[in-house]
């Protein structure tokens, strides 16, 4: 008894899936964020921003010099509050 090939010859059943993947890779777009000049100006002149920048600079200096100490009790309380007190 002779058995012939069944179904279409030379057809790749995964070709459609591969074509979809290739199409999505080609059409990938990047997200853009644009901040208006008014928002930038408000951010630069805000007294809160100036105080925050000073605090960040002080923390950077402490970390670089090795004098920064983490308060483990405050960290543990924050983690607990985040997960258990909604």
C-alpha cells in the first residue's frame, strides 16, 4: 500500500504567526512625552523644588561620603503601612 503526502505540500503552518510577529516588530513605535515651557518654568521657580533639590544634594553627599544611615524602623513601618493599611 502506498501512502501519499496528506494536505498541502510545502506549507508551513506557523508562517502566519511568524508574519504577524514580523509585522508588529516593524510597526513598533516609541512613546513621547512633551512638557510645556510653562510647566518647566513653574517647576524651576517653585520653592518646593528648590528645597527638594537642596535635600537631594545633601543626601547625595552623605551617600558618597559614606555617612548616610538608613533608619530601619521607618523603612519597616513604611513597608508595613503600604501592604497592610490601605
